[in-house]
C-alpha cells in the first residue's frame, strides 16, 4: 500500500513527521489574512474583480523565485473528489455538511462562496494560499506538534514575496485590513489541534474551555461533535486565536503557545490520574479498540477517528507500543473518505466477492486494511 495521496513531490506530507509535545498537540497552523488595496473585499467584490484578484495573485506567485514550486488552480476546475482531498488536508475550507457527518457523501464546498476560489499549493505541501475566500488572500502553513515558529516563518516568506508585486490594504492605525474585524491587525490566526481525552474522561473540559474563552481563544470540535454538550469525536479539539489586534505578532504567538502548553500540562495530569485511579477502565477502552482495529472487516470514518484516539491515549499510558504519535496523526488523514477513495482508485486492490459490488463497503473495507497495516508492528503491553 505505497501510493498514499499524502506523498507529494516524492516527499512525505508534513504530518508524517514528529513534532514537539505530540502526545497531546497533534499539529499547529498559522494563517495570514491579506487583501489587495484598491479592490472591494470578497463579500462585496464583483465577479470580474474576483477574476482580476485571482490573476494578480497567481501572477505574483509565478514571479517568485523557483515558480515551478507552486501549483495554482481555480478550485472549480478541480473534480469534486480532488476538492474533497484538499478539504481533508485543511487546505480548502470545510462546509458545514462536512462537519456534521464524516461518513456522508462529499459536499460541494464552492456553494458557500460568492465567487470561485483559487488555491496555490507549494509542491512540498507545506504552505498554501487560498484566493477569494473570506479575504483575497489567506496564506497558511502547518507543522506537526506544537510548533508555531516554522509555519509562521513559511507564511512570512510567502507574504514578503507577494508584497514585492502586490500592494495589500493596510493602515498605520489598524495594521492589515481584513473582512472580519477580528483578523484586522496582524491578520494572523493561530491554531492547534489537540487530543484532550484525559480531560474528557475526567469531565474537566468545561473549565479548560471557559478559561480559554476568557483569554479570547476559540475552542471547537476538530472533526465532528457538539461543543455545547462537551463532546467531540475522538476528543479531538481545535483551539484557535480569535483576535489579531492585541500586541505584536511575537506577543500573540508567545501567549498562544503558553496557553496551549498549559492545556497540554492539564491534559497530561488528568491522563495520568485516570490511568492511576481507573486502570481497568482505561485498559478496557484501549484494548477493545485495539482488537476492533485488528479484526474489523469494515471501519467507518467516525469509528476510525475514535479508534485512533483510543490508541493514542493507550500509547501515552504505555499500554501500546510499536506505533508513534506521528503515525497515528497521519492515520487521521489517511482514513478520511477522499484519501481512502484516492488510494482505492490508484492502488489496484482486489476485494472479497461480497464486497466488490458495493462502493461504500469497498471504502470501509480499505479503511480497515489501512488501519491494520498501520498497526502491523503495534502490540499491547499487558
Ligand atoms: N492546528 C491545526 N492542525 C491541523 N489542521 C488544522 C489546524 N487548524 C485548522 N486546521 C484545519 O484547517 C482547515 C481550516 O481551519 P479553520 O476551520 O480553523 O479555518 P477557517 O476559519 O475556515 O479559515 P481561516 O483560518 O483561514 O480563516 C480546517 O480543515 C481545519 O481542520
């Protein structure tokens, strides 16, 4: 099973690599919002303005050093399944339907936008730029674990390179001007995906969420779930900054990193208390999921996310060995519908007679095989 869609230009995707604090923090994201001066912002722009903005941004990328490192495309030129692959990678915005039901068929992301989106992706997949989304330009970059410095550096390089040929809307008093007031200033939004299974099991999530909200950080479900009921699929949460005008970029970055570290410390504390006070309950959760992965013939996307979460918790409690956090994090991408579909179409697999006639069964069957292959060297530590 070699041709994973996450191998770009011969290089593994960013999420295949180890990162700091990965026992709790899966990944970090930095994005910069910018708008071109002298053009109405996306909610108010006309079709030909949007076309012109896209041409100017694509042209600016084509004039950068090594322009062949960038692939620029109008999203409406991509097949629905390619769009969905980019959504699953976090490069295109999700529409509400994706959040509600991960097992549902693909939704058309373009319908939520007044004008066609454009996207530029660097061929190594580390940095991308969305055109005509909420703002004219959203530059974004990811890194494994808690690492905001390297994605911010990559975003800044692209920002500086774009500013050689484009003029962005800015004011001395407010900084960069953006569609949403909360992005005005640095235009920077920071986020971290975290596994908060310890806090969830100990039912301590509410106070952590309230504390983050009081510091102007947003908390939402990474995959699906209901924040009001305090339940997120697999206990995966996204924490993000909600305002870009307080202090300089360095301060925003340092404060956000400190908040994430503090949540990570609480999470570790509650994970180890749970392991000490309820060792049998924890073993039951982890071992059942391990067995389910090993022996299931069909796995749905939401089941897979729950299973990966339990395996991750099991690894950090020393109950499972032979698989790394980064392998588990990469699995969270590999089990999504469009990723499995890509592999199915490119892998030349053959399936059992009773599976082959049903496309939904094929995807669930292949997902089970992907999970089993990832766990090949993993074992339970009794
Ligand atoms: N720290 C992270 N690690 C991995 N993926 C992330 C992270 N933060 C956000 N994402 C993914 O990136 C995509 C966009 O994130 P999000 O929903 O926060 O942005 P948005 O509000 O749509 O746009 P923007 O942040 O550009 O204004 C989503 O698919 C989300 O799951």
